[in-house]
């Protein structure tokens, strides 16, 4: 679970490139976050949610969360928590994963 604790702060920094301007200098962090996200999506995060990516669209954990937030079970509750407390507040657009 250490890698999940690494992914979150890297995401917080990496997503700031969406602000544009000099924030685009953070693009290398975005690449690192993307690679880490894909690897974790198929390993630790799949085990954490006990749900595996369904198709090629769900390569990243964020894309899989978009499906999971609609569920009514514990996976949906966990997905909504991650989206509203851990991802959306740090995305400059305010909506990294729609809930």
C-alpha cells in the first residue's frame, strides 16, 4: 500500500498542469503519475477495490472510478469517498471524477 501513498501526492502535483501557464512545467510529474496509476490500477488498486478494469477505457484508476461511483455497495461508497475527498478537491477543474 506504500505505492498508493506515493500516487496520491504525485497526482496532486501532476494534475496542476491543467492550470496552464507555468504550471505546465509539472508535465513530467503527470507522466510519472500516469505510469504509476496504470500499474497500480492493475495491481494494488484492483485488490483494494476487489474489482478489475473491464475494458481498454479503464486503463487508469480514475476511469474505473467513474464506473464504480454508480454502485450501491461498498465499492461505490469507497469510490465516492476517493473521488470527493482525495481527487476532486485537488483538480483545478473541480471534477476529476463526477459523483
